[in-house]
């Protein structure tokens, strides 16, 4: 999002808070589960986006860094899988917001605020904004945020991220980057989509969520005692989780596409966190006093010590 590097103060408002504060108008009729908010100030909107990026990224880095084997149960990878998943999930939220997409829960305060604004502009149309989980896409050129309610929180958010990767690849393909750089970025984005889609077998990119559910609720994939992994599979999984600060590369996932599902899962999770860390590091290098200095990048540097 243009302007993020100019935010230096520590943001203190979430996107949900911005919605509840009614810092927008409406020019289109309200529908219960889909509506458009007209932004008054791009600069003011950057604050909640920055806040959410910071907290999501910091939670992601902390979750991945904290993964460590249990000396008494070295093959136990249940919590490794679950923590890797949530680390990637938080990183995905940060990445979506970097490109103007906020997936957020709207409760009574937010839905009431939206309905009030619609009523103020005679656009309520007999409807009330419904509470629920929304994908909010910021259209910077038209200063509008298009909000649409999602059906399945995790699955639909992963689909949003999966689609974003494709959109980014399309934009990169027509960019003026050097051909090698362009090819490397596109290759990485599509390899990441391949991991998210379980080797291109799921067209909504929600495989990581499926694995998390299986390990968390049905205790499958040999993640819990008595385990069913190969003699050194768990060691490889733990080693992978240490690579989240590396520059993202196609090889991270490519080298595990033909390996077991557990290794592909962890490599895909780590790759998402790596992408988040790399992009935020780039923003921080542009302006060392950026809001990240007090949050995600401060934590990242601390984890180096």
C-alpha cells in the first residue's frame, strides 16, 4: 500500500476500530452482507492497516521462533504442525493487508456503525449490516473499500491469499523488472500456490487449513504418539522451521514437493512467513523509523540475539 513507509508513530487502532469510528461515507446502497465504504483520508486509513500488519507479523514470527523439539518426545510434531500453521496464517493476514486486503470480524459495534452511516446518507435501503467475517478490499484509485462477508473463516481467507498470489504474478509478468528477477518472482509465487493447493489438487488453496484440522481434531498424519514418521522426518521438520528468516525462494517448496506431506506442509508454512519477513524487512530498510521498528522488526532483531 502506498504511504506505509511514512507511518512512524506506533499505530493504536485496528481496522475494526476504524470501521466503528465511522471515518468514511457511503455512496452505494447498503446490502446486508456486502457494501462499499468511501474513504475520507488515505493517510488515516494507513494507521489501522499498519497496526494490523505489525501485530499479525509479530505474532507470526513469535509463533515460528518458539517451535522446538521436546527432548523426551523427539518425534512429537503435533504442536510443530499447529504452530507452523498459525505462524503462516498470521503472516498471510499481514501480507494481505500489505496489498490492501483486510479480512476482519465485524461484530455489533462495526455493523451498527456501517448501518448508521448508510442511514445518514439515505442508503440503508431497509437493510442492516450483518455481523460476521468480511473480506475488505481497498481500491486506492477510487478511495473505496469493498466489503463482502465470507462463509468459512480460514478456508475463504486462504482462497483470498491464493488469488492474491495469482494477481501479483500477473502484475509482475508485465512489469519492467529485469527478466531474471521477473522470472524468479513469478516462479516463486506459483510454487507457493502449488504448496497451498497440495500439488495443484485443491483449487481454493486451503490445504494448510485442512492439515491443521486433521492434526488438531482427528490427531492424524502420525503427528501424535505413537507416531508414524520415518526415522529422521521429525528432525527435518524442526530444521525447516528455523529457516523463516531466509530470503524466500522457489527451492524451499520445490525440494519438498515429492517428499512426504508433512515436509511439504512445513516448507509451505515457512515460505509464507519468510515472504512476510522479507517484505517487511524491505519496508524497514526504506525507512528505519517506520512503525515496524517498534513491533515486528524489533522482535525479529531480538530473536537474532
